[in-house]
C-alpha cells in the first residue's frame, strides 16, 4: 500500500525548475529515506509533500501528489488542511519562544479548536509519550520550551507534530544539529513510530538512512551548461540500494566517490 | 621589516580607537549638557504645588489663607486685580514690590494630564494601524506594495512635525471650527505611525523563520502563526518601538500649537483645547516673567521624567508578561 504517490512532481523557484519530474511511491508504515548531495533538491521535494514548499516566496510546484487517493495539488485543496494530515519536523530544533513545554505541544490542538483542559492534557501526554519525552519533561511542563536541550527540543518538535495525529510525518534532516546520543534516541523513536504512520526522512547521513529506513530514494545534482537541476536517480529497498545500486551515480555516491 | 609593520599596525589601531572614543564623547556631550541643564534649572521650579496645582497668574500677593483671605475686588481701585497688584501681607499696596520679581506660583498638573491624554489617544490611533502595517510588511510579503509603503513610512518619519500639525489644522480644526485635544492626537498619530510600523516590521523579521515554519507545518494559517507565535516572540522589541513613538509624540510642540492650542485649567474634554507640557514649556519660555521662565525648565524636566517613567513601567510590565521567554 502506498501512503503517497508522486506523479510528475516538478518544484520551481520562480521560473527555475529545481528538480526534474519526480515519480515515486511512498509505502505506508515504512520509513523512506531521501539521500543525496547538497543542492540535489531532496528537501525541496520533501517540502512539496505537505505544500510547505510554496510558503517560500516565488516557490511553486506542478504535478500530482496523491495522499490517500486525493491530489493535494488539486485546485480546491486548502494547503493548511494538508499540513494537518502530513506533519513536518525541521532541521533546527524549534521550541516556540514564549510558550512553555505543554503549550509547545498543545498549539496544534488549540489550532483545531480543542480547548477542553482534560482533552488537551490527555493529548499532550500521549504525544510526549510517543516522542519518548514524557518521563524527562513531565515535571517541567510549565518551563519554557527553549530551556530544553537540543535533542529534547527536537523530540518536542516531533511531539508537537504527532499531537494532531498526522498520517504522514516528514523530517528534514532532523538529527543533523544533534549529538550522536540525541541522534540515536531520535532514530529509535522513528523506528517505533512507523507502526502508526508513514515516515519520510531527508538525511545527509547514509549510515542513518541504512540504519533506520526500509526504502531509500537517491537524488543527484545534474550540472547542465545553464542550470543545475536535481534528479531522482534511484528508489528501492534500502538494502538493495546500498548493496546493489542499479545506477552508477548511486554507487559512486554511497561509496564516497562523489558528494 | 616585520617589526616595522607590527608597530605601525598597532599605532593605527590606537589612533583609530582614540578617534572613535573622541567621536562618541562628542556625540554624548549635547545629551549630557541638555539633561544637566534641564535638571539644574528645572529643579528650581520643583515643589509639591508644581505637580498638584494648575496655572496661577504671577502675583506678589501672598497665598490667601483662612485668617488672611484674598482682598475683595474693588472695581474703583486700579490695583485691585490681585494677579498683578503688588500687595503686602497686610493687604496694602506695596509699591516697592514688583510683580516682575514675584516667585513662580502654581504648577503644571493640567499639562501633565493633557500630555498623557493627548499622547495616549494618539497612541491609540497609531498602535493598531502601525502594528498591523508592520505585520503586513513583514509577514504578508507583496514586495511591490511593501516597498511603496516602506518608502512612504520613511518619508513620513523624516518629515517635519509641523507638516503633520498643518495638515490636521486644515483637515480637522478648520472643518470643526474648534481647536481640540483629539485633533492634536491625530497629528501625533501621524508622527507615531511610521515609527510603530517600522519597528514592528524589523522586530518581526528578527523572529527566526524556523518558528514560522514550525507553526505553518502544523497547518496554521499565516494569521494564526503570526498572532500566537511570531508576535509574542517579538513583543519586547515592539514595545520598545511603541515607547519610542510615545516619547516622540509626548515631546512634540509644533503640531500641538496648531491643533490643541493650550489651556490654563484642567480640561478633560478631548473635543476642547487642552494643556500639554511642551506647550507650557514653549509658552513659559516666551513669558516676560522670570518666574515663568523657570517654570518652563520645570515643565521640560517633568516631561523628560514622564517619558522615562512610562518607559520603565512598560518595560517592567512586559518583562513580567513575557517572563518565561528567557
């Protein structure tokens, strides 16, 4: 089963096409890793999956992205509704300033009009437990979110995204600003989370992709005479991609010859 | 060779450092001189009644008391007007005492209340417009329109304040055939709006883009992430801008001359003329009575203290409100 299907997805920055048309399927309840060198458009493609791409001034995308059979790029779709179903965690751990730990998680619920204290309490605890953060923060819920460590803030961001129970969770290099111990805890968390939702993770670390992902998509930069453009060169089972890549560019990338 | 270069570089560094320190000194000399001068001379006007009383005409007559009431007015007596007649303690006209040398009497309470009212209402006009315009410029980028608005703001904040006064004089005072405090507030609002707009914009831009994305990634519309995430994070900076705007408005004289006119009594009717500290300073400076000249410095001193006090109060208040932010 595919949670999302990308058909002829072409992201643009102004008039410049950033990535050649992408066609791929993202399997349900699996972790799909997107790897590739800098500038290959992997973050751009990820941001297209919940229409965050277009929040950058001048950025647009064409093509079709099916989420549960519905095209999220259809004309009558409100992008904010898509972002509720497809959550996102960013590279820099973000604790919302002026909000305490509890409110950092509750913001998405409040946005949906949930204001009953008991309902909020239960949902916040559930989200923090899912993010394996509850035991560390249950006594400091009223402390500012910015007081947590970097690794805790990133799990706080994941809890915030999980609180509204999305179908898909997108992570844009979630561990690249963290130390190895915090990275390990995030990776462990993602592996347990895939039972409940579909995960797409952009990462610079091939080891990370190999450790946690079920499928891997490899993007490369195509340096043309006039413009550089990203391109999906390979997508398959992670073990397959890392042991018997079908594309020579993938092989040279994962063996460390380029990128 | 190497030593020569090193010594030369070190010398250049010291010279440049010295010049910078000198320039900084020159820049703060006027500030210190003004504050010092206002403090020294204005302190001479300070007394309890300066804060609790309104305008009193200069007079050499003693303050009337219960056992010595003010003498009854006699229309046939050319010196009967107690405000100008030199009258001694016994109630007799004393030709050796001149009203010219009379000690200053009365206070500037009407000016304090007037300034707070006029600048306060001006801020009420300027805050919503300025903050929403700042939010628009920073959060809803329509670059062409934003560039125009930004340019107009900068021109407006650089234009002489008398222009705002004349504009309101023509558009409001002449139409209503009435000088009024609210017209003064409008003139001050024109001067405050660009300050509030630009500081709001700059402070919102300092909030990291990652915070906006975090909120938007949850499906928050722009207005929601702005109001609940971005604006609170930028609040301390915006408050500073608002205080700057208040200080600018409270200190303006020229637009008030053309709009609120001034008053000698406490008047809280915002559709009538009102007193204001800068107006009192201006009026008393022109006065022929040395006592009132001193009071001009006093009024300037009170104005400075008022702005300072407001600043401190608002800062303490916002620090408490946003206390868990740091």
